[in-house]
């Protein structure tokens, strides 16, 4: 229940105190005029503390006020029989660091142990308290305080992203330890990397998993959209969680490096609310102003049902010029989307949330530049590089409690469509020149992935010391892929004649069972044990035709690659001992594994390539510490890790233009990460993180390998040193106006590009980027000015020798040039 619901029944200072810097209050709506020492009949089963408190409030007809963040992650024992509310609360809070105070005959307030409730707290309008906010995450598929989760996790709230005008993952990835985002070979698809676990190439399935409300997003295979990521409008996000290290036991395949979790905002029955925001921006060397607009509204339909609707649109101006066509700003992008969700909660033990997410991205050209031509210029066949991505993602999440068993069902269905074009002149140009008199080749492709997934899991409290999570998972994907290549005029882009057709049909099906057991040895010690067994089946078939077939294959079309079928199974595990030295300090060790699917290789028979590749696996050995000090004015997260990566998958590009995946040798990623956040004084918040990472081959590539690599060679795009420092300060500008000023400095060390067939690899230099923003808040209005990449650096993200499948030699991608903008928003 929000604070406003109590404003007419409670003195404002009591409600403000109960917040304890945590945002919202929860409680039961009943009024209670009895004696807290008088016994009442209770029957409360063992369950999460938050729901146990709600049951107590209902059975005892008492109002209990608390922040959900305050009680998240705690478990309550069974309480039954006749006893007073005082005694019942003492039992429920025994294993926590929480206390309660009875403020009035009908008011009970929970607080952290040792933290008094002042008689007259002083609040400065718009200025946060000195204590840092309690953050609740669902990294282990249950709500827990971030400080209590024995996993290295970074959480960023959607509100923070909106206020900083960071609309895309590429805008804020540098604020997350260990995470990097590199534009890949096709369409500028991002290669997501955590702790350096990658071999480069976007044709290969990602090493970082992506889930939306715990439902997996994107494909699991190379033949589809396996490398795709999604940018959800931050106004619709409760938070983004980034989990570092393998997460195979709870989240399955393709999380051998880590996981990105998007958690959307739940509709609320508390009242009508919403937000609108609009802004504009200018990019240095851009051809036009950009814009951003979004709106979201929460509508309660009754006491048990609410809906939430949002929509957004933004234009990202282009700033790269094509010297062949003379067109400026060819990399302009437009994004439109919306999200509709509904939440039905007829009781505390039953809820159903359904959602529909729609998004369309259009871009006019590729983001690659060729420095030899001048600043921010390229020379590609006009008309290539453009494309469209369309996403539909539907979900249904059912949660219910039956006795001591909490059941969750997550159903998801998504459709991802991509249409794009690529300049193939580097490969087909010499072939078409003698026959068509032109040196250009334009490739157009269309692919679609339809994916259904279902996860059913149960959490059971087996007494006060044992919690058991068990579940099953199923997914099925179907991907048709068609492409055609045309001879084209390299200067004008005029299409002449089709020369190459390729049609691919692939499917993926997976079954998995997983379990996770947490045993609380003492109030301070616990250990978590988990395992997951997965089996998948993949099919693939391909047909090629066109006038160019005889040149490449020495035979007449059509060429048919008959259906290939692969079957794999993988087992992953998790062992995590945790020791709570106090309510504000936790130590943990983590031994975890992850896997990425193997599968069939495209054009294997036609190009005499290996017919399939095997899964690769990671094993993570880690120790970490999390905690806070000085009454939560400071918090920290530190970890030391070693990841052993076996049978690494490597993208290989043949001289004929074919691409396949091969298993190479072995690699490791070891490092140290430290992040700190503090409020030295009330209006100032400081945060910083630093990471050292050594991601290298530990064994040379085998003899005869199409790529060159020896022990000690760094993995592509991995940086030894990276870091980020940020500040945010608020200050009063008047009776009802609050100003704010914030900034960040991010650093990414030097890296090396993809492995090639020789010892030659491109070195990508280190760069630093500075971002600033400032503005004012007046009641429900906020206005802000911002500048990103203040120094207008040309930070290199990817490219060089061997990159981009050799379609565009010696091309690179840069960070976005200096961008200046403003926005205004209003909440209601």
C-alpha cells in the first residue's frame, strides 16, 4: 500500500518514518483496537516473510506497516495456536535482522534492528535520505535483498534509466561491471559479453542469455536470431538485472558468460497513475534532430484487476555518410513500440499477469565506417545496410500458493522477424563483373523465428531450515530463412539480376529439469545445491540455386543439403555456501557451470564443412563479499573469479563466403571486480566500479584449424582494465523546486579483434567517455539537459582485419559521437 493511502489515517511523521528510506509500505487494510498482549488464534504456515506478515495482519486484525524491500529474501517459520501479536511477531522475525514497534493501538511498524524511529524526522523536499535505497532482485528466481544474493548482480532501475535518458542497452552497458557490447558482423547485431567470454562473431549463438520477466527471449541456434538482443523502453521497466558468471542451472543454455534480466513494471490496483515524457537531441555530424516520446498509464479496474499500457517512439539521427551515393546520415534509426500488461490478484495467494510487447526497429544503413575515406564515412553499395526488426512477445505468468508450496507457471510465445540487406561485393563482385559488367552485389535476407516456451516450478519450505525449488522447462523454435543476392551497380545501387538463392529451414526443441536446494545450517550459515539436465534436438536443411552456383560448386542448381539432425544433452550444477556475518555483511563462494548448445552447420555438405559442432561449457570458481556500513550510507560488492571454458565455439569464415562454427581448444577468464556506492552527505551520491579481467586461450588452436591462436592470446574484444565513476547531487532551488546534477566517466581498456587465419589481429585502442546531465524538478514535472561523449571521442568498438566476414574490409564501428539533448516529463 502506498504512503498516500495512509495519509488521512496516520500522522505524516509516522508514515514517513516507516518508509525508512525504502520507498513504499505494505500492510493489511484492517483496523485493530485490541491489546497487543492479548492472545489470538493463529494458523500461519512456513512461507516467505512478506506473505506471512500479511496473513498475521489478516488473522489478528492488525495493521502491520513495512517496506517490501525490507523483508525481501527472509523466510518465516510456521506459527500456530493462541498467542499475542507481540509473541507471533517475535517468532516470525527471529531469524531476521528486523524489529517491530507498536506505535499506537492499531499500528505496528517494522524496522531494521538497531535503527531507531525518530520522533520528528526532517525531510527535505526532493532530497533523498542519507541511507542508500534497499534494492530487491529476483536473480535466483525469488525476491531477495541485493545484499543477500550470493551472485554478482548489478541492478539498475527503470526510473534511473529514464531520468538519465538512457533508452538503449548501448547507452548504459558501460555502467555495469564486466559487461561489454560490441556491434557484430550482421546488421550491427550486438555481441553481448560478460567477463570476456566470447570468440567474436554474431553468426554464433550469444554467450549471454536474455530473459524478460524470467521468460527466455531470442533464439537458441545459429541458424536463426540467436545473437539478437532487445531494448525495452525503460519507462516500462522496474529494473534491469545483470548476472555475471555462468547461470546454466537456473536459466539454461546460452548463459555461459552471464545473463541480462528485464523486469517489467507490474500493474497496480492502488490508483490511477502515469508518466509522459518527450525530448529532443542533436548528434555531432548528425543530419537532423532526434526525438523521443513515451507515455505510460496504470489503470485499476477494481480491487483485484489492473492494466498498464505504454507506448514509445524515438528517432536516432544518422551521422555516417556514404561517399558512393553522396547520402548523409545513412545510419539513421527509428524505434517504435508498446507494452500492454494486466495483473489479476484475487488474493494474496493467487495472481495472473499477462503481457504483450511489440517493437519495430528500422535503420537506413550500416553503422560501419572506413577511416581511410575520412571521418565517419563509408563506401558501400547504395541501398545496402538497411533493415527492419519486428518483435512480438507474449507472456502469461501464473503464481499460486497451496499450503507451503508456491507454484509458478511462465508461458511465453514470441515472433522475431528480420529483413535486411548487406553489401556482398567483396565476395561476389569478381564473379558478376565478367557476366553483368558491374562490380556490385547486394544481398537481401528475410528470417523469422517463432518460439514457444513453458516453465513450471515449485518452491517448498520443508521446515524452518530447508527450501526446495524444482521445475521443468520446454521450448520449441521454428525458423525459416531465405536470402537472395543480386548483381548491382556498385555506384548507384541499381539492381540488375538475381544470381544466388538460399533457403534454410531449422527447428530447435529442448526439454530440461532443474532443482535447487537451500539448507540453512544455522541462522548465519546456509548452502545452496542445484542441478539441471537438458536435452535438445535440432534439424536443419538447405536449398541453393541461382546462376552463380556452377562457379562456386561446379554443378548445376538446385543444390540440396539434406536434413541434418543433431541431439545433445548437458548437465550443469551449482554449489553456493553463504555466511552472514551480520545483517549488513555477507560472504559467499560460488561453484557453477554453464553450457551453450551445439548443432548442425549450414552448407556443411555443399562446402565440405564439418557437419556439426559440439556444445561448449564453462565452470566458474568464485568468492565474493557484499555489505553495507555507516547505517547504509555505504554499500559494496566485491568478487574474485576464475572461469574455465572448454571446447570453445569459434566462428569461421571461408574464402568462398560460407560461415560455420568449429570447436577450438580451451580458454580461461579470471579477474577481480569491485563496486562501491555511498552517500557521504545527504544530497550527494557517489558510485564507482573497477574490473580487471584476463580472458585468454589456455591451449593453442588444434593443427589444421582455420584460425590461428596460441596459449596466452587474448579473447576477442576483452579488456584487461575497465571502470566507471559517477556522481549525482540534488539541491533545493526554492520551496518546491529541486535541482540535480550528475555525471559519469567510463573507461574501456585496449582490446584485440577477432581471431584470423594468421598471427595478424587488429588492436582496438582504449578510450574514455564522459557523460553529464542536469536539471530541475517541480512537483510532478522534471526537465533535464544532457550531453553524452562530452569530448566527442571516436572510441573503437569493433572491426579491422578479419571482422565483418570480410564483406567490408578494414571497417570499424565507433561509439556514438557527442550528443546533446533535453527532455521534459510529468508524472500523475
